[in-house]
C-alpha cells in the first residue's frame, strides 16, 4: 500500500476526533467513539455491495421459518458477518431530525450479526449515542466517515471512465490502519497504555525470539498461536505476520490460527474487531472474553507458540477466590506432581499473579510434536526472586528449571513501557531445547542497549532499533558467552534452604522471689498440688540454681510418683515457663531418648550420643526457637549441605544441627549478582588531589569574604 495513502487515512480518521468530538468529549475519551465508528464504517463499506442479496436471503429464510440463519446470511454477504437492517450508513446521512437519526441508527446497529453485536457491546458504543445526539453531532460524525476523498472499501473507487481514483483498502491494510489508531490512542492516553498495549519494538523482539531459533524446523502445516492476556491483540497479529514471512522466505506454506483471552471489555472488543477488519472472521471467534486464571477459555488445547505481557504487580485475589482460595485450589494447571510431592502447589501471592499466567501457558505446551512449544513472556523483576523456598513463586521457578524449559531471560532497558519505568525482562521457554542448550539457562543483559526517543511517550523514553533486535536474537540463536551474555547450568539458580537449630538450654531458678511468683501463678491456675511438689523438691535439691533441666524434671517425676501427685503436661509446662530461664551454660534439654542400638548418633542432624544411667543412648535436643536460623546453600556447593555446614556453621556454633524435615529447595535468579560491575575505588593520589583542590578553593573564598568585609 502507498505509504502516503496509508498515512492519509490514519490522519483522516484521527482528525475526525478533533473536528467532531472536541468540546463534547475530553481527549482521553475520543477513542470510545472513534474506534467503534471505524469498525462500523469498514464493515459497512464491505457489506454495501451485497446489501440487497442479504435482505433478499433474510426474507427467504423468514418465509421458510428457518431459525438458524447465520451461515446462510454470511454466505449472502460474502463475509463472516452481515447486517439485516434496511439501512447503510449512506442511507442515514441525510436525516434532518436528530431523533429520527437516533432511531434509525440504533436500528442499523441492531441489524449486525451476533459477532459484531458483541464487539459493539464490549465497546459500550450504544451508551455514546445519547451524548452524540444531545450535542447534535451524530449526523456530522457519520458524514465525516463517509468523506469521498478517502476509501475504506475493499474495492477501488473509479470515475465515469473506469479510471481508478482511489485504491482499494484490502483487509490487511485496514487492520494495519486500525492498529495504528490503537497505538496512537494508547500513546495519547499514557496512564492506561501499559495495561493492554506493549510497544511494537518489544513485540517484534518477542516474536523473533520464539521463531528465529526454530526457523529451520518450521515445516508446511498448521500452527496455533496463543496469548492468554491478549489485550488489543497486537502480539498475536505481529506474531502471525512474522511467522508467515519466515515460512515464505524458507519456501513453506503455513496456516496460522490465533487464540487469545482478555478480561477487559474494551480491549477485548478491539482485539476481536481488529481480526474482523483483517478478514479473519474465524480467528476473531477464537478471541474469548473472561479471566484466563479463573475461567480458562481453552482448557484442553495445546499451542505451538505462546507470547504475552501479563499484568504484573496486580492483585488476582478475585480469581483466587473463584478458584476456591489458596488452600483449596485443585486446578491441575496450578497444582501438579513434582519433586516427590503429589500436591506441588504453584500459587503466588494474591497481590501479584503474573507468574500464574506463565504456568497457564506451560500447561498448554505440546509434548508429542518435534517442535514442541515455545513461549515468550514479559515480567518485572519480582518474578526472578520473590517467594521463599517452598512458596508459590519459588516453586514455579523450580518446576520450570528442573523440567529444563527455561532457555533464556533477557533484561530490557528501563522505561521501555508506557506506564512503568521499572526493570522488565523477557522469559523465553521451550520444551524442545537444542542439544547445546540442554541443562543450561542463558541470561542476557540488554538493559543498556536502546535508542533514545525524540519525544517521551508516557514513561517510555527509548526503544529497540532493528539492529538491536537482531543483536539480541543472534545471542539467542547462537548462544555464546560475552560480557552481556552468560550461560549457567540449571542448578546454578537453585539452593537448599536449611533450618539450623540450636538446643534449648534451661537453668532452674528456685530462689525465694521466683518461688513466691510461682506460687501465685499456680493458685490462679488452680494447680496448688504443684506448689506442694516444688516445696518437697526444694528440700531435696536445695535453693541453688540447677543447670540441668533434664535432672530437674527427672527428680520432679520421681518425687511426684512418691507423693501421688499427677505430673500432667500442663503442670510440666508451668514448671518450665515459671521456674526456668535460658542460659548459655546450662545443659541442653533432651526432648527424645532412643533405646541403645535403635538409631546411630549423627550430630549434624540432631542425633546426639549421651550416657544415661551409665549406658550409651541417642537423644534429640529440644530446639530453642529464639536461636533458630536458616541458611541458603547453593545446589552446586561442593560437598553439598554437610560440607557447607561443617565449614560455615559448626566452627561458630558447635552445638547446632540441621532439621532435616524442614529442608526445602528453592530457586531464584539474580541479574545483579551475575552482571554487577563494582565502581573502581579511587587511588590515594586522586583523593589527595581533590582535597588540595578543595583547600585552595576554600582559601580563595575566605580571602574574598575577608576582603569584602574590609
């Protein structure tokens, strides 16, 4: 299509807003009228030549009392949609009375097929009609869209001699124009842009990342492309065009079907309308409305290529509640089997559901094809490191990496998106890694690769040039180690989270002050027999501090038995809480004793040798929760947990041990750790030079001040 002609139509439609809607709508609301009217005018232009055929078919079907008329009417219209009202837009342009125009225009809209009705409903376009009528601009708006200097039809405009005056506007060109309008409105309305609009340079990069590494594997056939947070559908349409071009360049014929889901009504309408305007009616039917997380529209489908920019830092609590709440989610997308856990949960915090969209995609991968599935998804930094070992975010990273699906993560420059200046990353995943990539993950730092924009678009102040996109993709297609590209074994991101325990050491205080307080507590608790027991104990052991709680309790048990006092669990707890204090020089409190020979001592894991009544036993100590700590030990630690513990813990706390049952595996990815460059320290000579320069400057100022004073 001629570039000036293309820009002329875009500018023409863009200008209608200022010409007609100014002083009636605020600028941010122009899109509420212009986008649906662009859709209506294009559909109207396509349906004009077959209008009579559709009306005739409608009459025949009604007379034959045929209920299901959709297919026949589409056939008569020659499109995937139709309009059975008696009007075209041209019929409405000369209505003198506003109320008559309103009535006829509403009848015209009601005549569209159900797939168009859904678009109009989601645009909420009918709510605009009273405002347009009240301001007396509806007729003017229609008149503007019918301007004969611009052709929105798929047929050329010719003069009386058959000479082409205006070229035809094919479906692809119309779709491109519509996307350009969407882009302009999104950029003009910056505070909302990032929620549903990803800059085209980022989308092109994502499309190349999923296609270029497997270009040689693409064969003639059918491919399914999916976006579970499709917004206005830009990623899907860019991906479709890129895949077609690559296939054609390699002599392959491909059929591409697009699938998407969107939860915001207007952006859903835009996505569906865009495909309809491109003549892809069946693809438009594959765009579904609703929440991907709680109402998956494609539960049993698998896709070849998937890409998304899901919402990040946004609550998904409503979806969480619909799924049954965090403790009751049974959806097999988010609760699976992994690492010996039959209910391995991948459920993130309710205030950020971005990784849930990635898990949804991974559940839709093809596992029995040579190509498998490839995924590109945008995330902010929290997806790399939030969530402790065993929590949802870490479990997701672990599941992905231990299944060897993560190919690469690319750090993007800040301020690449319209509504956020924070750091963002593209995750690239595949379940068919090339041999050289297996067991490895590539990190690419492209945060300093950008071209500044001449004018900021919201927060966006930079973009990727075609050269930079090619540079990033080349590092992915040909993975090599450079200053900005580093390759790691999968295990480099994993760690054991180990709980380190130390023994509870209690000293018993039988001083008069402590016993007086103990007596009051027992009386309040109705445990007077315990007071009697302690008096007997005092006579037997004396008032000196007792440094071995085990001996103290053993004596209590023996005396309680002799004096028929039941030593219940509650009473034992009172003895400990009211008469004991932690003390570093007291003996460890024994919580469990094993019979000789039943288990072997292993101090590393809390099994200690001890002589009891002159015989060797194995005991476990009661842990002191106040001293409990944890350590993160890399999975690649030489010698594993035991070697790390021996080297880093026991020299400083020799009585520590590992609670084996609490050990968990976690994964996190730190770009800072792998790409951080410390600022070189200045030399002493440089520092001295600065100090001398500052002194000279200060002396000069003092002389100046003194001189002025004199």
